[in-house]
C-alpha cells in the first residue's frame, strides 16, 4: 500500500511475501512498478544495493531513512497524515473505494485459528478480527482481517500505520485523528456506517496494546465487572450480583398466579419504574402475560399508562416507584377526569429520592428567585421532581417539565422561539453540566450538522445561547453519582471496545466516554427508554446480519433495567421469532461496580463505620471492590435503595385489602394535594401545568403559546400564572 519513505522496494517480488507473517518486523514489499505508478512520495533518496550476493543482477531498492529521535516519535502521526492526504487527493468516492479494495488485496489473510471470537471487534457492520503482540524490542505488531473487502481495506491502512510503533505512540492516537481518513462511505452524519470501522478497530487495537503493556510490567489486571449473558439457550450469570439478578428472572409460579388472580378480581392496574427490585420486576414481567394492565417504564410513561388503565376499567392503580411518581399519577388521573380511581404507593414509610429532595429546598428556590429577576426566563425542570416543587417553581418562573430524552430539544426550541431568553435547568447538576458540554461540542460543528440536530439553530446561535444557559449545581441522583472516576477508569481499561450506555444523569467523565462511543456508533446517552431501544436495535442488527456474534453492553444506569433488557433481548433471540437462520448471537450485560456502591439495610452485610444519611434512610457504605464485587441484592452496582422499598409483600398486601373499606391502607394511599400555592391556587393544578406544557411541546414540537406568553410577561414581583 502507499507509504512514506521507510519502505522496502523489490523489483522482482510479489506485493507480499509468499508466506507472509503479520508479525514480521519487515515492512510491506511492493514492486517498483507499483511505486512509480502510484507516485509514492519519498523524502529521501532511494539507495539500491545487491539483495543476494549469489545473484548480482538482483537488486533491492529501498528508501534508506535515518530518523532522528524526534522524527521517530512522529512516525505514526506522519503515517496517519500521509493516509489522510492520500484519500483526500481522490476526488470521487468510487476511487476511494477502489483504493481500499486495492489495499485489501495486498493484506494477507489471518489463519482460521486467529479468526476467533476473542479477536472480534464489536460495532463493525462486518466481522472484523484484530490481534496484537509486542515483539522482542517492545514494538507493537498487529494483524487484522475481515470478511468484507472494504473493511479489510480499512484494517490494512491501520495495521500499516500502527505496525512497529512504540506502545505509547499507539495509545496516544485519538479517534479524532482519523477524521481525515473518512473515505465517504455510508450515510453522511449517521452513527452506523462503515467509516466507524476506522474508530472501532483503533479502540480495539489500543485495548489489546494496553493489556499487553500491563502484563509486561507485571501489573495486576482489574477484576471484571459482574455480567449476565443472554442467549437463545438461556441466561448465564458471571458473578454473585448477576446470579441474584438472574434468579429473579424466573419467578415463583405460585406467586405470579396469586398476583394475577387478585389483580383480575379487583381490576387493579400496576405501573412500575424500570429501576424496580428485580424480584418484583420478574414477577410483574411474568404476570403481564396473563393481565395486560401491568406496565414497566420510565416515570413519565407511568402516569400516561395509568390513564389508559383507568379508561380500560381499572378501579385502582398501584404505583411501584418513589413518592413523586405516585403523586404524578394521582394528579394526572385527576386532570384526565378519573378522580374516582384509587392510587396506592407501596410503603407505609416515605419513599424519597435524592434528586427530587434536592429541588425541595430553600437553596433551589433561591436559584429560581435569581431566574425570576432575569426576564425573559424559562425554568426547565426535570420530570423526576415533586408536584409541589413544580407548583412553587411555576409561580416564580414560567416552568416546563422535561425528560432525559427530550430535554435537549426542549432547551434548543425555547432559545429558538423566544429572543434573548435565559434558560434555568434543574435540579440534576450532572445532567445540566452534560447538556452544557453537549452545546459546547456543537460549537465545533458546521451549520449543516447543527441544523440536523435542530433546524432553527446555527453555529452563531449556539455560541449566543451558551452564556444564557444556567443549571442548578447542588442536585444529584445517588445512583448515577456512582459512575465517577473509578468506574470510568475501569471501563476504559476493560470495556472500551464494548457498547457503552449512559443515562444523561451520570457524571461528566462517564458522559464524555459514552459520547465518544456514540460518535463511532458504539454508544447511547439518554433516558432509560433510549438505552433499552439502543440495545434492542444493536441486537436486531446483529440478527439481520445472520452471523455468529457476541455483543457486550455496559449498563450505565440503575441495574434494575436488566429485567426489561433481558425480556426484550430474549424475545429477539427467540428462534421461533428470529429472522436469523442458525446463527448464534449472545448478548452480555455488564454491571459497573463502584467502591462507593451503597445499600439499604441487609442483615447479611457486615456493619460499617461509615454511613450516609439520605432523607429518612441511613445507607451503610458497601465495602465494594475490596471485598469482591461490592454488590448485594439490596444495593450496590448502581442500585437505588429507595426503589427497593417497593416490595412484593407490600404489593400483595395492598391488593388484598382493596377496596379499603376499613381504612387499613391510609398510609399507602396517594392522597390529593390539598395545599395551596403562595398565590392561593391548588398545588395540584399549578403543578400539573408544567407537565401539560411539555405534552403540548411533544405534540407540536414547539412551546405552547400560553407558556410563551407567560415568559414574555414575567414581572419581577407579584407575578400570577
């Protein structure tokens, strides 16, 4: 293939030796005719010497290069620049494809013994294998292959660029350094194209290089995170936490039948959050097959589904979540005219939420007071907050709720629709910082790329809005807080070549890592539903290719998601439903573990001198990776202790006592808000208005006129909605 001057040129040999070795120290060999025909640039003169003393007419012409130390350090970047110039010099896409196919033909195939699963690269549209080793001098020697000729061309370029480099050089290369190598294949601007092969093969090469260096230096490798492997043949847990998760995916049949019987008899609907306890989720998932009015989703859809259940004749709705979720269900049902439908929570104690609690503080009201003094302003509040908070906020500043899946579009539309607007987001500090970082990244895009995200924005408008975007800096979700430095470093070390998923609530390090993966088609950042859809789409793509495949996903959110993920994946892998013909696809879900993992109470956990007071619950710190995986069924591995307060016993107790004629469920009843706002209005009515604004936005893709009018007529004092 084309190369800088450091190349051996032989006038008689074939392009590659007859018995090639990927790990040979020699460089690729080409005929002199090929070099002249393709105008390979030589920065230093060619020197011809006798190749074989017994054959005086046999010559070896080589560009003999004597590199200085500084030149040697720049050899890999020079190769990448050369490749970039080469492809950019080919104006037509078809010519670039021909060049890739040419390079594919020059690269020898790997042996079948090397084309195995342990060498597979995930995320490529074709099967790709990569093998890396260190030679006796500590230099990196690489091999690659693919069952696609175009992809082989990509691999040939990268192998040529990386081969013979120092490990440090290989690890310094960033995916951004390959942008100039985009040969224009696939759909422009999409996350799933052949061009991602450049990036995914690079990441795989770097992971293997890093592991070899660590092994050579005698460093202990990280213990793997627990994981759950799903196949058409069943579930295969790795680690104690995964074993506990898998156990509850096959619930007790008598418990399922007991629940279904009482739900049918008393016309009870069940809405539950994705983060629910795995035992409860396993039973609910099984019960869904016999009773349609059971639904597991994110918080917004829970309320919407409750309305549908009421329309279908359900007389009671049981809510498995934290308290603000049952509040929302109660208020939305009332707004829809179903006041007679009872709503019940699953604990006689308060079920809090660290994020919702952060917004129900004087500090948050002070934050909004500053917003009210900066007209025109819009308060964008996360749906995962109390109805009371939404009401009080809306009387200070015009407010619209958002979810993690629509927050970016909500903010961009607001800036586009109201000139000189200031947006105040809250209460999740990590999400706010991640949104701002996302907009900062957009300042490096072209107007066309920005318009693809939102048609009314350009580079100038994004730069203009950044100083007017504010976010609350004292609110976090205790679960997503666990995805910090420790977890990120381990993912970089062991799972950088896997599919990465991250909720928008994670800390910035995890956000950046997942965004980088997203840019090469290997990640998603968004809501719980976005994560579930991403996993389903990648599995379906693999099935459509009809080849044996192993997909590994790092679950960057609460581990309770696993129940819904496994149910969706098993449905896709079902041989009776799958379109694949004899291919075997396995899906591995990885649960990140932090030494800061926390648990609610458990008699099996050793007592700890450390504890954290969060709301009404004291949470002992789980010992974490120092004692194994740092997981128990009660917490750890990004598990919310509040959500785990929703037990199966509570659900059955509530259901069996309904209708509550003797008032034994008073503490479980999600009562209507009887409080009034400072302006004397109903908390329920005012608190629902930001939610209705969001529903209108989702339907029309723009802020409703009523909300815009509220923004434009915001007064510093005494404003009344």
